C-alpha cells in the first residue's frame, strides 16, 4: 500500500454537492490517506471566494467599518454546506469565535486562513476522519517557511494517524501567530504533507484536466500533456502556463514524489503526471509551448567589448542596482541585448539607460519595446536534429519575423522573441508544426 496525499482546490469544494463528490473520490482509493483542503471557491462566475470575503472582513474591520454583513454571507455559505451534508457537530460556535476574533482585531493572515480551517472541519466530520490542524505542523520562522521543523512536526503529528483531513494555506510561527502562504498556497501545504509523510504520490485535484500543450485561448482544443518532468514544468510555468502554485513543486521534487494533476469534475480524465524523469516515449518531441508578451530589449553595442573583462559585470550591475531582473541576454560578437519585462523596467528606463552610458560607454544603445517571448519546451529536444529548423520554418511560412533566438543550455527549450502582434500566430504555427505534423 502506498500513501497518497490528495489536495482539493476551492472550486472542488464550493458547495455541499462538491463536498460529497470529493468524499466519493477520496473513498474510492484506500491509499488516499491525507486530504488537504482549500476554502470554498466560486460556485459560478458571479460568485465570491470565501478567502476573498474573509480578506474583505479584515479590511473593513481594520478601518473600523462594519464587516458583519460580509461575514453573514460567509456564515450562510458554510451553514448551507453543513446542512447539505447533514452534519451534526455545531458550527455556530466555530463561526462565532472567528467573528469575535475579527472584531477584536485579528491579523490579516488569521482572517484569510479561516476558510481552509472551517472547510477542513466540515470535510473531516463528513468523512468521519480526524482533523489535524496545520497550525500544529506547518512552521514559519522569520517570515519564511521553516521546512525542517515542518517535516519534523508533520511526522510527529501524523505518524500513527491512519487518515486525516488537513487545512491548506496556513501554518503558525514560533509565537503562535497564524501565517499564510501567498494566494493559492494550499498547493504548497499539500506538497509539504506529501513530503513529510513520504507519500508515493501527491494528487492535486483542481478544475482542469491538467496542463495543455498550449494556451486554449490561442490554440483551439490543444492536446493535454499526459506526463511532464519537473524541469519542463518549471520552464512552462515561468513562461505563463499556470495550474499549480510555483512553490508547490520544490518539496516533492526534492524527494522525487510525482504530482498528479486531476480534474474533480472529470475524474476519468487521465490528467497530467509530473515526474522526475521521462520514462514513456512521448507522442511529440515537444511537450508544451508557452509564452508572454511585453518585454523590452535593451541593446548595447561596443566594438571589441569582449576584450573588456569587466564589461558584463558593469552592465549587469546597472540592472541589479535598479532591481530589474534580467530575463535573457542574447549576444553577438560586438553587442549584447538585455531582455527585461516591460512592467519591471517601467519608470526606471531613463535612469538605467543613463547609467549604461556612463559605466559601459557603448558605441550605440537602443531600447525596443513590445517583444513577446515564446518557449518551445521538450526534454531531449535539443539532441534531436531539425527541431529548430521546424520552429523557424513554421514561422517563416507564417511571415513572422524572429527578433531573437536562444537555445537554453538546459537542453530542453528554444526561446524565440517576436513582435507582440505576432505572438498568437507564433504559438499557433509552432503548435501546428509539431502536433499536426506528427499526426501525419
Ligand atoms: N484559499 C486560498 C486562496 O484563495 C488558498 C488556496 O486556495 O490555495 O488563495
């Protein structure tokens, strides 16, 4: 028997019916022993997430404004779930205590965390499993997660506990204050619990059937990704593909525990399996295509710049001192381009250009806006002959002008820079070449 840690997101726990459905999934597999829950999410497009409403309560209360009307909506939603599930343990006192604490000036993190807390209590009672509070296990110190203490506490509190429901998103610091992760952080709790109990699998149940090969807003009905390595996922998420909280990958990756992304509404779908190494032969050499718009390219030209051993350091330190992260640095013999996100350089551009002129003394300096970056990702891709040629051929046939090319040393991505206006066409053309091309 292996141990599965299963995390369920907010849309999977939005009302009593979804709680029932989650319980059914949990019971289907005896290995699903530790269940981590989010706070109830939206039931439809116009609805509110419980966490958003709790944060609203905090905001109002901290400005000495009435928060009770918003809290009444939260109360009604939890009561509806409680009633719908036919639970018996009194919920009133739990909600009363939270309301009182908010009135008494409870911290923002405490308020935000209560959705997961109550959600966990309700599911635990419905399943008839113990509720183990994350405040006892997830430890923060100096504003950061203390992972060593956390794993120790998880082992301490869960060893000998056959099954448990655990609230996601929060923990506690050494002084007993509740501390939350950033939004979407229940994914991290799930990963920490999986690692702490040495699970064989971390299941992450959400509202999509895993990762898709490309953004469905650009490519109609893209193929799902059945399996992907942690490294490939990192490249794709960095370029914009989001399903999982970015920090959720690290704890399980270190221990080689696979993550299975599954759709609560369509449990029969295979989902995406995130693995340390690719073992299956993939249908396409490319695993996924993702990208982002709105980068700026700052090009520095200087004859024989390579003979100045401190040139690169001076150039990089200008961006460092202005706190602008560098996304990429393609170069030629007498020029170097620095690619940064438009949002990061906004309001600082004039100063940065001025400092480059002073410290680097370039022959020419230009700054070009509106570049989009598209990453073509696939493990082992750079060992295969002709992959780059297919990418460039596809773009040439579409009349897309390539402004930059970079083939990472990670051996699994090709990055192309194109005009913002060509972004969608680029993604589409690359997708068609690799997916349609390989069907034939
Ligand atoms: N409920 C929190 C949020 O809405 C955390 C989570 O769902 O992971 O961000």
